[in-house]
């Protein structure tokens, strides 16, 4: 009996020792291959953008294929339309955008001085409040300032990284083209590489992810684009400075549930208030009307309830996203939460199926 127990203990400690040695070996291999990881990290961004772009554009190609066009021709027509749209934006939109950015940079110092003056007046007013309120107002202003600074820093870092790896990003359109053209071939390869016993479950999982994630992202992008166009037109009609920049910022933040409308409206309303109080009021009214159109017409028709997440789950996902990734975290929080929900549901169904099978 003692000998068997001794053998069991030796085997157990030998197993633990082997695990530790394996972890140390993996750590050494990771350090040795660090240059390889750096190269892969550089390629990861363009590859992810290429795969996501191909995934989002795939339904359009499928629509052309159902009309009877060959897949290669459908992909070429889509890319031709995309290149023409980009050329039109560069020819007509870029000069206007550059002019607005230049104008903003010229008047920005004076506007910042006005904002600083207003903040100093607000601070003097806050000093007259009772101590608890005074402390909270100071904390809120510091938090808002730090959040805005972090968001601008993130945007700047993304732009700098993209410019530094410009040659790497050039291959993205070609990757997207071949991913769309050879979609059926890639689908068959993935199917045959998957173990036979997992094929049915993974196919169902991929279909559910596509229904939730894909439908939500495609629909929300279209809604955000519509909101951006409506906001740009409304700000231009009202005479708000920099309508293109501010309007499309409103559209970009519309991708964020619940809080996006407020985040997007702050710069537009602020720019309008620097002109006059009346213009600021009209801007608020216009953005509220646009948000009502988005909430009661565009989103229900285009997006619907594709993610099937409780509002509390969405809010928690947004809070986690902003803490983990700032502005970028806010944008991807809901799609990631939708994928996690589908994953948990399929894992639960798989476990239940295994238990019933046993």
C-alpha cells in the first residue's frame, strides 16, 4: 500500500515538474521568436482590416452573384464602384475638408482662449457652491478633460501607426479582392480542415455569429453614415462652422449605443455656442430631431434588434470597453458582447448535448 502511494506521489510531482519545465520552455521559445512576433504584430492590423472588410462587403458580392454575374466580375465591379467613390470624395470632398481643417486650425487658438475664459468663470461659480458640490464639479471637469485627452491621443497614435506602416496597408485592397473572389474556395478549405465531429457545431456557430454580429455591424454602419450625412446637411444649413468635420463626427459616434448621441453632439454644440447662443440652441434642436429620426425610423428598419442583448448588458459592455480601450473600446464593445453571448450559448448547448449523450 505504501509503495503504491509513493508511486502515485512520484507520478503526481513528476507531472507538475514537467508542466513547469514545459512553461519555461515555451517562455524561452517566445523570447527567442520575439522578432517574429513583432513582424506578426505589424501584419495583424492590415490582416484584420482586410478580413473584416471582406466580411462586410461579402453580401453585396453575393447579391451580384445571385443576379447571374460571375464572382470575379461581381468583385471587380464592387471594387470599381468603391474606387470611383473614393476618387469622388478625394476630388470634391477632400478640398472642402482640408479647407475646414485649415480654418479650424487658424481660429482654434482664439476659440480655446474663449473656452478657457468660460471654464475659469465656471470654476469661480463652482467655488461659491457648498464644499461637496465644489469638490465634485472639480473632479468631473478633470475626468472629462482626461477622457478627451486620452481619446485624442488614441486617434493620433492610430494615424501615426498607419502612416508609419503605409506600405503594409497598401496590400489591404488586394487581400480584400482575393478574399471576396475566392470566398467559396476558402469556405471549402476551412470545412475540410475542420475535424468531422466539429463541422456541424462550428457551422451553426458561424451562422449565429453572422446573424448577430454581421447584421448589427453592417446595419449600424449604414445608420451611422445616414446620421452623418443628415448632421452635415443640418449644420451646413444652420451655418455652424466646420459642418463636414462635425457632422461626420456625429455619425461616427452614433455607432456607440446610448452615449454616442451625447458624445457626438458636444463638439457641434460647442462650436455653435462660440458663434452665438441662438445658433447653439438651434443646433441642439436639429441634432435632437436627427436622433429621433435615427431612433424611430432608421435603426428599427435597418438594424432592428439584431444583437438581442438586454440594455443592462449593453451598458456594462460599454463601461468595460471604455475602461479597457477608450474610444476604440466604446466602438467595439457591443459587437464583442454579441459574439461572447453567442459563444456562451453554443458552449452551453454543447455541454448539455454531451451530458445527454453520456
